[in-house]
C-alpha cells in the first residue's frame, strides 16, 4: 500500500484549519496517540528568527499541531529542540533565544506545555545497527523516552543537503558535540544513521513561507501557503523535495535512509491527497545555483550523477577559501561534479575533478580529488596547491573562526 502525503492550502479558515485538514487527510493522529503517550513535538527552531519568514518552523503551525495533540489526551506533551548552537553559521545562537524570538516560547506558555532545550538534556549513547558512519550516537533522552515524536520541519533548501525536511530536522535531538561530528563524518550518511534510531510517528511540514537558494532573508523568501502531512518520513520528504522542484534521487540522506528502510524514495510509492503536487510544484534555485552567482570566478560543471555529497563539501570548501584567503585563489577555477561528458570539460591546470563520478577522466588532465564525496578539507588543500596558497594556514584560520563560534555557545551544551 502507498503511503499517504497530504498537501493542503491555507484558505480563509486559517492555519489551524489547514493543519487539521492536512493531518486528517494523511490518516490522523487518533491511532498514534493514546492516553499513555508521551509526545515530543519537534519543530525546526535551529536559530533565533521571527516566525513567518521561512527560516524556522512558524510557531502558528507548532501551536496548531500541539492543540490537536492535546485534544487527544496524551499523558504528556513537550515541545523540544536543540538549536544549531552557532557551530555552522556563526553568531550567538541559543535554543532559549530561538524559542523566544520564534514565538515558540509563547505557544508553550499559552498551551501550558513544557518547552525543553534538548541541547542541555540528558543524553544516552545508542548503538546504530549496520551504520553508514556513526556506530554510536548520543541522543537527547527526551527523544528516546517519547513514544510519539511529531516532526514539524519547515520546508527549505539547504547548503549541504540541498533540502531540509523531516529527516534533517531530527538533528536537533543530537548533543552539541554530535551535531558537530555529523559534519566531519559526512552529513548525509550521519542523518540516515540518526534517523534509523529515532522513531518519528508523524510529520507536519510548514510550507507556508519558505526559503530557496542560500536561504537569505528576505530575498530568498517564497510564500507557498501550504501544509504537508504524513506518517512516513520518506514519503513526506519525497513529496516536499518534488514540491521544491528537485529530484529525490539527488537527495543523498533521503536515499541512504530509504535504502536502510528497504523502501524507495520516489513518487511512485506515494499517494498524494488534497491539493495536486503538479499544480503546486515550484522551481526553486538550489544553494549551489545561488552560490555560483556569488562565485562568478569559478566555473562549476555538473553531470547528471551530481548529488548533495559533492555539493555540500564543495560549498564548504569554496566558502572557506573565499573567507580565509586574499580572494584570488578561486580565479578561473573550473570544478567538475558528477559525470559530464569528457568533451564538455576544458582541462587546464586549474581544473578540479571532484570525487568518484568523474574519476575516469582523471587521466585527461586537471587535479582529481578522491572520495565519494571527497572531504571538504581535501578540496581546500587541492585548490590551495594549484593556487599557491598555504592550505595549513587557511584551514587553521577557518578552524579558529569555527572554534570561536563554538565557544560562544558552549555554555548551552554543558
Ligand atoms: S562522487 Fe559521490 S558524492 Fe560526489 S557526486 Fe558522485 S556520487 Fe555524489
């Protein structure tokens, strides 16, 4: 049987009515929530940002979902999140600040629900069976002790994963150190490992106002006015990915997780109910497309097999080189991703071939960087070599900036 995913448009009856309809169309919560249920509601409040701008889950969606859950009379309800702790994007992020600015703290107060900062939760180390990259993972006890988790991501593009939906949103239940580790190990595989030990019962996607491209406010904001819902994470993320106009086959963490579950992340496995997916489909620009515009000095050539693994590592590498060198290291650089035809590639001493996909062309010229995907620091080193930049100094400078950002929020994790 196909998994149902609903798409509902917000109309004159408002956001709560749309959330109720989306949940009902996707099968409802009555069979999931019982009087003994301990429910964790997990919005995406990864950094402090006001609601209605697409950066974090709109608190009105969180409020609607929480009300619906409360009406079913569970034993307990907690709204929980552990925000990004400033590691990736800098700044003084904190979960409490994110709860306050996003309006989530007001929702919890209004509804009499506990709000829990998962970054300072108790943690338990859980063993991942047949892991891709994380054999053990430290997870907030609140998530492990909840028998129902309702995942409320906001739909948007993402620099390292191409998109972020329900699977990526679960990173919030990791300890701060583990959040950091997932980037080092490879985010896509780590997300698949994490989701294989955290059981999500239902997903409601905030697709009211979302972000495309590099997710910058306000220029990358898109108003969709939609709510998606479903009980199956793979199905919901597949529909959400298609709604943005991307092919689910390119979303590595979704593909890895689906493979682990023995299912396919593709529309043939999903029954879309409510609004038509085709009629609401968008054509979002990816972070990379936006990035290309920001790095006009770099030519990026993509073949069909290009996926988020190489995308993500390249984005990190180019950003670090731009930020921590004199800016000339990227001039006239050509980066080859995936498997374009060799005839499409102009091989010079400033051509870089990324990863396993273009490996067969390695003999034709340029610099080949091994891996699937190659690691960010290996890409930095290769580009530094051909540009005459001291790679060790550049990486050290990048690490210091990261460490400073990390230190600013360390107190939240202790
Ligand atoms: S080398 Fe691996 S990570 Fe890179 S595009 Fe090919 S399949 Fe994806």
